[in-house]
C-alpha cells in the first residue's frame, strides 16, 4: 500500500500536469503534500475525475515496484503504459469479461444484447456492435474501445439508418482515405493555398471546421459540418486545438480527420476571424483558393451560402472552405433546393440527423471511456431506471438556486418521474426492490446536495429507493481547458445513457446528450423574474438539436421570411422561438 504522503504527492502531480497547472503553480507549490487532500475537498476541487487520474498514477507507481505479497491486487485494472505505447487517447485498456459486463448493465440487457455465446445470437450481436451498419468494421477495436462497446451500455436504437446513408458513409470513407491528411491530393491542394487563385485540385475539396464555445456547441456544430461534407462531396478536417486533445477517437478508418499542425494558413486563423466575407463579393471568373466563413448569430451571408444556388455553385469552385461555427445548422439543408432531395433520402426520419451522425462520429477516447465506464459501473449499472438531469443556469440573478430547485421538483413530481417523500413517516418501510438513480450534470453542487439530502432524510411514498450522483462541479465554464472539456464530453455521454432526460432550455449540452441517446427530453423552461414557470417543464417532440438562429433569407424573393413556417417538418423550437428544428411528424402541433 502506498503511504498517505505519496498519495498526496500524486494528487499534486495530477494537478500540476493535468488538471489545473496554473492554479497548482500559484497556490500549491509551497503547500505541504499532506495538506492537499483536505484543501481539495474543502474547495470542491476533488471530484470523480481527479480521483480517477490519481488512481491511474497510483497504479503506474505500484507497477514499477515489486509487490510485497503475491496476492496483492492492483488498484486499477488498466494496463500500465510501455515506452512504445501510443498517447492516452489510443491506448488499449483491459478487455472486460463478458459475464461481468452483463452483470453491470441495465436489468434485462443480457438477454436482449446476446452476451451469451449461442451461435443464434452472433449475427444480432455483430449488428448491434456496428449499430445496424452505421459503423465500419475496419477499425482495430483496442485503439478505440468505445466504438464497438457502446451498445453494451445503451438500449438498441429504434431508429435504423437508411440504406442510402450507409452507402454514402462508405463512399465518404473511401474519399477521406484518398484525400485525407498527407495524401498526394492533400499535399498538392495545400500547396495551392499559397496562390491567390485556384487551379485544378485533383478532385479533392475540403471543409475545415473551427469550433468555439462549449462542448455542446462544438459537437453539434461538427455534426453539421460533416453533413455538409457528405452533401457537397468535401473532406472534413477538424482543428481541435489544444483544448480538445484526447477527447474523441478517429471516426474514419485508416486515416485521420485532424487538421495537420503544418497546415499552410493555420497561423492565420485568428486573423481571419476578424474578417467578414460576403459571397456576393467573390469573383466568379477567378475564385480564390480558400474562403473563410464565420457563422455568426443570424447572418444573411449564412442564409445565402446554404440556401441559394448561386453561392453554392460558386463555393464548389473553391477547394478550401474554412468554417468557424458553434451552431447546429443541419435544418437549413431541408430548405435548400440544391440539397433538399438528397438530405431527405439520407434521413427519411428527419429528426434523426444528429442521432445517426453523432453515433457515427463521436466515440470517447480510451482515456475518457475509462472514466465513463468506471462511473457507470459505480453509480448507474445496477439501478432500474436512470434519470438524467442536466442543469444549465445562464443567469443566477434571474434564476436563483431555490427557484430552479423548486422548478425541477415541480416538473419531476407532477410528471411522475420521481416519487414524493413521505413527510408523515420518518421510518423507512421495507423497500419494494425498485430503484432509480438521478444523474445530475451541473456546474454547481447545490442541486446534488439538496436532492440527495431530500431522499436520504425521508422514505419515498412508493417505497422506491432513490439515489443521486454527480460526476463533477466546476463552478464555472472554463475556456481553453482540455480537462474541463474532457469532463464535459464524458458527462454528455453519461447523460445520453439515461432512460429519461430533463434538460435546460436552450442548452446545447443537453442537445448533444438527447441526440446521442435518441431521447425526447423534458425541457425545463427558463425562469423569468425569479419565478417558477408554469408549467415548469414541457416534453420536446423531437430529439434533434435546435438551430438557435433560424435562416431568414428567401433566395428567390430576396426578402426576409419565417423559415419555421415554410415546410411542416422544419418548425420553431419549443425552448427557443427564434430557432428551428426538424420533426418527423408532418402535422402541425
């Protein structure tokens, strides 16, 4: 066993190297290692993530020393790294025992998933593993454990990908393999960036995605950019920067979607953000080698780009399209004469765009997957129902804690999502063997503490056992912080494993979770004037994210229009009237 002072030193090392390097340097350099754990707990810096990092360090420390007894057990089941190992995002972790995995999953899952070895189940398990053909079987499983094991942690989707989508994805994978980073086509096309005008590009055109804001915004925006790549026959490359490293696995086999560090104009990205490009100003006779476009909130240029044929045709002649976006602009393609037919064939169930593309693109890296599975097994595996509660408070002055807390309870109790507590009887009756676990994701710990105390102090009127858990509480959104984004991504994924989901109105964090999980959430209406809304929540009728800033420009008439009224399957969002989203039901609600 490692002595306490060494554990404390490991905590300090984690903070210095991985977690809060600036904070560690400023506040912890002169602090005794033995005093760190108490400080961390007091200041709420010790959470599930930090403990996991510490345990990994402990395991690595132990593995480098001989054990004192032959039967000593390691603190972690993950193998230690070797000198030739790849970075954490691609390291294989231990392969779970199928019988043990079955015990850790939701009740009734083993029979449904085919974890037994009967040959009659092998085909079904293979289809489940590949998400009904959505995923390519060409990957090395150990390089990304989550890709082929996600089906073990969630119920099978009721929404099957269309044959046309599956064919399009396989065609795209071939295109990306031929045109991806460091291929001959990529190298030749990159060289032409130094020229002011374009020439032949060898058949490869590109869209480079630059993200901004939080993880929810980035995830739904990347999915939109990929949809555009599919429709426009472009190769998607993403610039994840220093604050999105080791978050995702590579989505395309035998190639990479990461923009190379030596991309010729990468150092100009910050300068380009200051420009305002208008497509109407681009020369048709001599189009440039690249176009940089920033999708701001509510831009007529954006509307022209995706809705008007002239702009689309002009862009086809530009090999490099650099796009900075934090929005889910997929609904726009159903309003475009050029794209409407093909995107409808790809997604006959229109509201499943992000559900299908999100499950195809976004697989947690092995580092993130390890934390997800550990937290799941510790807190969520043995419960009968998982209730995800995503709380985003945009303004604590207009939405104070008690108002939001009362709103949450009003919604959950009135909609029968949770049982009330028995205020007349403090003695717990024998449980009815039914349990629910509430997974809270929030920047603050107050909601967890309140709900946990509520269900610990009194029995429920139904006899159900209610547990509450929260992976982390960061207090504020960190910008440019890789570990913060890792936590956010892990918590989005954990929320997507819920059976029932409550989200905050207008939160892209919740959008990403509901789309990945194929869930239609209960939306917590944003409070006004420090009052609990009535009703406190409403059920969303579509799982797809909301495009917050709906297109307003009508190309033919060259006038402003309400895009939420043009077609029956693109309508205004329940949580944001200025936005639009996709629906399957063609009837007006």
